[in-house]
C-alpha cells in the first residue's frame, strides 16, 4: 500500500485515474468541491472508490468543519456552524454552560457525520484543536472552539464523540498547534518564536486528545524545537513533541503537500514528510503527473503505519441514505438548536 492520500481531478474517476489507483493502492482519498455535483453523483463516486480498492472501510476524507470550511454546501446539503459559534458563552459562563456547549457540539457533529456517511464519506478533517492567540493570522479564527486550552479540549472531545456515533472518523489538527502562526501556511512558511513553556499551551488540547486515531500536522516552524524545519518535515518535532511529548500514537497525516509553506517539487515533499515520521502524505489536487511522481519516489507504508491505518479504519462505516436517516439528522439539529 502506498502511504499517500490522493485527490481526484473531477466528479468521476477517469480511466487513467482508475488504472493508476488500482496499480499503486493508495491509503485513501480526499474530496473537494470539484469532485461534488449532487448527492447521487457523490455517492456513486465514493462507491466507485470502494469498489476499485476492495475496501469497505476506505478512508475517504473531506474538509467539512462547518462555517467557512465546508465542501458540501447548500442547497443540496445543510449549512453547519463554525466551531466557535457552537461554544456560545461557554468560555465565560458557568459549568452548566460548558456541559450544554459540549452536548451542542456532540449533536452537531453526529448530524454532520451522518450527512457525510450517507454520501459514503468516512472521515472529516476536524476538529481543529488550535488555540488562537490575539496576534495570530486569522486562518484559524472561528475554526477553533475558543482561545482557552481546556475549552478547546472539551469541545474537541465532544466533536470526536459525535462523529464516532455517526461512524465517521475525525482528524485532530493542526498538531502540535497552529494558533500562534502569524502567516497562512497555504501562502507562506510561518515561524513561531514562542518558548517551550508558551508552546505547552498550544499542545495542551492535543495532549488531552492524544488517543485520537488520526491527526494532521502543521506546516509551521517552532523555533524552540527545530529552527530549520516545519513540523511536517521535522523528525525532531514529530518524534520528540508529537509522538513522545504529546503521546500521539495514531495515524499521522501531513497537511497538504501543495501548500506554499513547503519547498521542492511535490514528489520530494511527499518523501520528506514520510522520512520525517508522518505515516501518510496528503496530496490534494488530483494532478496525475504529481501522483505518478510520488508513487515513483516513496516506499510502501511502514508496518507501524499500516497498524495505525487499520486501527483508524476499524470504526468507519458507510450507511444508506434513507428517510429514517434524514429524520435522525433533523432531530439532532433540533436538539442542538434547543441547547443554544
């Protein structure tokens, strides 16, 4: 198996993609707006990916956080709130407010997860566990549950629990923390000069959710840990901070290889994140030449990575769309709104 999650070029597999994916057997796939037209087409696409690979519990990822990060959009799918909107007054309210907020988050993400499961999508890249700082770039902003590590941890746990009830996997991100970055790693390589004590705040939610099955790295340099390499390509950060310090032993996925925070051609970026200790390289854009170059340069998945992948896939399930499922989603949304 190739330790890569690949994107697709359009709303249906091309003959060249089908032949390539069958040959290299990637760990999974990720979908974007270019792959999505309507519910019938989307379910046909995800079913085709399962048929091609022969894996029922196939990781088919999407960025469906809610708010401004949503690949499934109205009018054919629901509008989901951003993480910060779900927490309400919990950050400054009573213990009861926190309990209600956690239940609101759990209901929201179970409903969101059921909508994904009906489409045959098995993993969403959420929750965001970053703790935003006042002077940080707004790339995180309301995607985070708040600016208090304890609150972020509690709501992140509720998010994962809701998704699990729907049979959908969650990916905690961006480990070890993107909340201090003053730049957008899609466009530049952020550097964080905070000392180790300050960085402990960023790591705290990841420490609390270290038992998650999947995590996505940050393309951010943390000078206190490694002044030369961003976390995604730093063997020191991955080993000493993510694996040992945070204690995360789940499937570690790089953030997108195409982001401008990384340098070199796409195949060399894939090799670099894997050599640093990521289990999976994430290549989103469905460019066949890049994918072929990656396949030519990276080794098969490691034994440890294969175990982590199997563990992450075990709870995933695909369910048929039905009136009963629609009713369940509507009931969860109504309960979420009643808790507001």
